[in-house]
C-alpha cells in the first residue's frame, strides 16, 4: 500500500501521535488513559485540552462518547470538521463510500473530461479492482473505505446469505469491521482519483461490489491490511443511457450516424 501513516489499530495511531505532537498543535501530554477522554494535553498556545483519539472520527458517535468530555477528536481519518459539535483534528481526509450511497447526484449532469475518461475506462474494462487505479495516472497516497454503521454491523449474517456483501469478508476484515465500522476497499490512489470515483458513484454511473481474493490477484493488486476487502467497480446501465456519447467520444468513435 502506498499511503503513508496507515495504521491497523487505534493503539498504533496513538503511539504515532505521541511521537508527533507538534503536527497537531500539542506541546505536552499531561494524562494518557483508556477511557474518554484518551488524553489531557497542553496545546502549543498554553490551553489545557481533552482529546479523544479515534481511527475514524465518526466512531466518536458510534462508541457513544459524551461530547462534553472532549475538546477535540483526534482522528486518522475524517471527512467532517466536527462530530456532534466536537472539532476534529485529522491526519488524513476520509474518502468513503456507503452501503447505501448518501447525497446522490443527477446521473444525466454533464461530465468533466476526467470523469468521462474514468467512466469510459471502467465501462470498457467490464469491471476493474478499485486498487488497480493505483497503477495508472490516478496513483497517489490516498485510501478509500467503505463505512458500515453499527446497525449494519449488527446485521452481519452468521451463515451465508446469497448476494450478501458480508459473505466475502475475511475473518480479519470482519473483526476489524466490528471494532472500527469501516473496511478498506482501495489504496494507493490520488485525491483526484478518489474525487472522480466518488462523483461517478453518487451519480449512479458506476457501482462497486466485493470480489473474491483470486480475482484481485488476477488484477495484480493486493493490499496488505487486515481490513482490506477486494472490491471492483463496474459501469451501470445509466452510464450508457445518459453518457453514451461521452464514452464513444473518449474511445475516438463518433456518436453521429455516418452519411450514406
């Protein structure tokens, strides 16, 4: 995996934080404990602050912490600047997809040149591992996660259910999911690539699905992380319905009928 500062446990993240206080505006740790708040610190400006550490800022809510007990949430990943009114200090921006996509965008809205290019590549491939994007022009240092709410985690089947997303999870991914409510579905991708993919998903032009490990190995991209779930993206019917001309044009084929 190409992303720097990727942690497999909250304990690892806390150890790294304790060696890099200045990156978070912290001068000194006064108290470190295993209950909320995880830390009482002295900030660089002399203020005393209570900090709760989380791998994902959203987990502050999932773990039912009291917002009154923390001045800041220290997170490895966050999309929001605050959670339950508590400001977030984040190491990485959270690029995240949902089992049930939020904030959908209209599928027929015009595509940018880069969006059309990525949609065409996905359409032409018939299905490609998300992490495969790390090998091309969209390579970078970001990761993409799938968020699963506590209610969805509680619904994980104990047996096998046809077409269930959870049937593809490894034991390590299931264990990680139950604790951190996210699984890793793509790594080594640029911020631009994450943004483009997020836009296409919200438009309903591409969809993702977990694939078996052998399929990911065939694509030649394996991610060394206990939360990794091999996942591919493929174009939906809406892609061709609303953007046939974009796809043909990107392929260098004219969408206009030829004169007899």
